C-alpha cells in the first residue's frame, strides 16, 4: 500500500510571490507516477502537473514546477509568480504502475493574498 | 474535452434511506473511481472499476456498493445511509496504462447530507 503525506494544511502568500508546497510519499513499487491536482473553491479537481518516477528531470508546466527527490521520496510543488486564480486546495497523489489506484494526500489549502 | 458528469450536485437524505449516486463519462475510459472527500482527510478511495461488471474495493468500502453495467456509467450505492456518510463524493475516470494515461478526470462532486 502507498501513503502520501502533506504536512502543510494551509498556506498563504502575497500575489506575485513564489510558494512551495510539500509532499512526501511511500510506495513499494519501483515505477510510479506522482501528481499534483488543484481544486479551486466550488470547482472541479484538475491536474496541475505529473512526474514519472523513472525520469530524473523535474517536470514543469509554465509557472508550476516540481522538485522530485526520489531517494527521499519527496515531491514538492513550486508555484512562481503566484496569481489570485491559484487560490485552491492542492492535492499530491501517487499512482504505482499496475496498481490502478491513485492515493491522495490530505491536501494543502493555498490562499493568494492580493 | 473529457467530461465526467455526476447526476446530483446536492442531496439530502434521511438515515436508513437507499442512495444512488450516478456518474457518466463520455471518453470511453476503462477505469472509473469513486472517492470520498472530507476536510483534513483528503480523498479516500471507496471503489474502483477497470471494466464493465468488474469492481475492486478501495480503502473505505464499508457501507457502500457499486455497479458498472455499462462502460460509461459507474454508480455508487449506499444501501442504508448513515449520518457518518455525510460527505462530498467525487467520481473520476481514466485510461489504463502508462504514457499519457493515468491522468484522472473528475466530476464536479455530489455533496450528500444524511439527516
């Protein structure tokens, strides 16, 4: 079984600043995907970014990037130049190959302050 | 765009009632999932299905059952609703395998209140 831990229940930053959300995970599988999902207030969950564990290069998507430390089982999300629309719950998730089960963390509520 | 549609956005039911939560996806995805979302607990997997008529228990299946008679439809059933099942229920679908797969598309959620 896999576990995903997000140790920051809430965070807030000023608009235009950079913020990093933490995530650690544990899985017995060698091959897996890691994800960050975003759930804006009263809106649907959407994918932010995905990292394949066998790729050493950190994934990036515009202002969003990850710091993937496989040995430490750490997968943090960095949001640069934060915008008001980044206000949301952010969930880290782990998907081991062949398991078909996506396990989520407890989430971090991020508020961007104008 | 892939769409996952949950039939009810808000429901209020009485203790002991039978509750059906319906979910339909329009992109021919093999996998479908039901999660429960509670503050401080994140998303917890109730059941998932990787094919028609196939189902697998997730982490918290007690008190729930599911049905998948057609590929596009996955139903969550609460046989006898209890107050501790008051929650937000999220349905999701996704493809099997690696590559561009494994990304889940979520529905808007069904907020169930059991009185």
